C-alpha cells in the first residue's frame, strides 16, 4: 500500500509534529508512506518539498489579501482564518498520482485549495486538527454556533454580514463535500461531535483516531536533580506548559486564579513556554518557577518527571498534548472540560476535569490531585494504551484497508 500525506510543514506547529510521528509509525509497520510539505527542515528521504516555492508565497499573500479586504481592511484575526481559495497543484505530483490513499493534515495558508482537493483521484482521508473543516473560515469557533447552520455573520470578521466571506467559503466546502467522498478523522471525540452537529459534516464519514504520541520518550524517573531547573526540593510541583503561555486560548489568568487558592507552603508552580507580558506572573501568590521556552523533548519529559500534577487551563483544546505528556511521566492531570480532555482524563479516576471557566473548581481539582495521588504507573499505562504511536498507526491502517478493498 502506498500512502501519501500532505501537511504544511514537517516541523513547525503541533500538527507537523504528530504528522511526522504518523509517517514514521506507518513506515515502521510496513506501510510505504511519504510526506509532501511546503515548509521542509528535516531532510528526510520520505519527505519532499512542493515546488515552485514562489507559488506558495503568492498563494499566502493572495489569501490574506482576500481576508484583509473581507475584514474591512483590518489585520485583526486574519491569521486565524483560512479560505482554501488558493493552493499548490498537487494532484499531478507523482507521489499523489501513485498513492492508494492520500491523507490531508493541516494544509492551509496557501498549500491546498478546495478545488485541488476535488482533483485528487485516490481515496482521501482528512485529519481534523481543529474546527476548520466544519466551519466557514475559522479554525476555532470559540463560543460561536453559526457552524451548526451555514455560517455567515462571522463574529471574527470586523463587519459580519449574512453573505460574508465565511458564508461563501462554507458554500464552497459544502460543494466539495457533496461531490467528493472524503473520510474525516477527528483527533478527539469532542471534535467529532462538533462535526456531527455542523451543517457541513453531519452526513459525512467521521471517525475518531487520536494523535500519535512517543510514549518511549517520557519516563517516570527524572534524569537530573531538581536543582538543575531551580525547583524547590520541599514542595509538590504543578506543571503547566505551552508554546506561548499567555496566548489568550491558554487561560493563564484562570490558572493564576486557581493557583492562588492553594497553600504557598506546600506547592510550587512550574511554568514553561514563551510569555510576551511577563508582568502577568506578578499576580501569582504561590512560589513559582518560569523556565522560559523549552523545545527539547528530553528536557520537557524531565520536567514532567519531577512534577506531581499537570495542569491545563485552556478555554478549548482539540486534544491537549501537555496532559498526555504529563500523564506519561506520572503527573495527575487537572483541566477544564472544553475540548478533547475527556478522551485523555477519566474524571476522579485518573484526574480531574473542572467546569469551564470556574477557577474555583479548577483549584478544587488541584487540591484533589495533590491530596489523592493516582499511581504513576496507572497514568502511564493509560497513555500507552490510548496514544502510543504504533497503536494509533494500526488504527489508521485498519481505516486504509477498508477504503482500498
């Protein structure tokens, strides 16, 4: 079986990381799999950059010019939106023409147009990393419910109207989905339910397969002493990490409100990730250590191995990787209920899922996790059984076999 995956990058962003993991796991299991990208940095023989590169730049500029004009000549939000109007000519690429299955990952920002997807001859499996497949133009709808109908009056546009750009793109997606059979894979049950409730995907094929996770890179035993990371030796550690901690989606304000309800004599917050406004941490009334941006997996796994609790205060997360990382290292997870958290955490058995956006309930969860620890071995076993890369790849192979019979 020949499988070709298309994803915007092989290294930048969460979708890129899990896509390369899937590529590696499928090849390990004997499925000849290759990856096409527009942003290449790993120089793997199974990864190729689409050409010409100038075209992706033109596509990117054209799409964002369209969004800029549709947004009343304002840049606000336009980098959170996509139209799928411009893309690379991939259907004639040898890897696509020879494929038994074509897998689409995150293919926005000028990589792949809706029209180009319609020209792909092989069966198409489209991995939903966010909500873009089921909305008009946004990747996360937040509190908006317009996707349940047919979009329009988009709250992320400066001047929303019934027939605005979100409605027009919605109609283009609807036409594609009616003309071409596509098999959608949601990375969490929450996202699948959003798709089933949408006007675009309610009648489409949707299954749930989580992102693959390298369990072997995380362990229960720290490799280095606490002083290496300036962590206190006499306190329990609550770990929270993100690419950017003060991204509004991550709910740092709620995390601080919850942490401030804990006993400063007993706990210390361990934070890692970029922060644009460092003054936000001045509100923390408990001891804390900010480690800055951390990208090396071996350091991230070591930080979690020192921790007792892993916390996520995000307003919504499709499938929060930090919870998976923490659990694989023996940390008890505490989070809100806005997204795919329930696919990871079994409330009051392996962790605590608080009601969003109740910071007091999040604090109650932290207290529960600190007072009633779950066996680290149980937490790790949960992750191995659900998210191990080879386990996830086997589920994809089962889907591919059904589509090629």
